[in-house]
C-alpha cells in the first residue's frame, strides 16, 4: 500500500486561504468516505482536524474544512493564522490488506 | 477527559524487542479500537495496526506482520505494542491513539525508541 500523495509544502500570508491536496486511488480515497486530516506541530503528537472527509471534531476551528472529489481529498485552511504553521497529514481507510494509509505530509508555512 | 499515557523512552540493541504501553483513562477502554502509529525522525506517519480492546482481536499492517504483537489488559485499561527483531530503521516515536469513525482521535504523548548497538 503506497502512501497518499501530498505536496511537500504550501505557504500563505496571514488571512489568506490555502488548500492541501491528498491524492490516492479508488482503493482508498476514492473508494471510501473515511478520509481524515491531522495537524502536527514540531515535537508534538498529531491532532485530528477532520474525519469522514469533512467532519470537524469539537474544538477544531471552523477555519478548517475538508472535501473530496474522486481520488483526491483536500483540506482548506481559511483566514490563515501564525498558529496554523505545522505539518499536515491526510489518511484514508483502504480496501487493501493494510486498512489504513497516511499521506506523505505537507509543511504549511505562514509568511 | 480522555488521556492516553505512554511508557517512557527506550534504548534497544539491534535484534532486541521493545514493549510500549499505553494507559487509557477518561473513557470506556473497551469501547474504542486503539491504533498504533509510528514516526521515524524527520519522516511521516506510518500506521502499524489496531487492537479491539474488548475482544483482543488485532489487525496489523502488512509491513509489520510477524514482528508486531498488540495486546491489552482490560483490568488496568492498558494496551501494549511489542515490536521484535529491531533494526535501525525501527528507531522512531511510537504513538497510540483511540479511534473515531476510522480516524485516530485522541493520541498518546509518544514513546521514543532508539535502536543502537
């Protein structure tokens, strides 16, 4: 099971919106509505930001939103803030013998 | 509140085994699957497997089949992950996490495993 493909880095200015893509196959992203997104600050454990493609856990800012089209899922951060600077990983349930796969990770920089 | 507290850092020699524990509190331990994920230094996240704390049934990633064993002790709300035949590439931070709708919801603080001769 190959890792899902994410851009290595995305940047934006405070207040702007950015979108991170997560591309898989019909066996993972395209075949299931179990895509999740995680935020990880340096030296910290990941934090769940989005589950089931577009659902936010309680306590997560509504500036974070998720969507999916075909084999590609996306995480959009609107109103970018300095605290959003972190690594972001997508993940998907899969139909393979290894039922979960993570993305390659994206470093978000706030300019 | 939900808390997952993991055991401390470990230093192991190549070929040895490591056992990491994950003590849960603040929720019904047997009610949610528990996942294990690792992260090598400067690298991404890698899913290792899950255990159903209620039944003890496990599901391991293909990459770890034959080397990983996940168990639990419901009497003390603690899950364990043992990785055997360690190699240098196994040096990583190991995390446990509860599951919500096939996502990793609450995470432990991580356990650093160093593999060095």
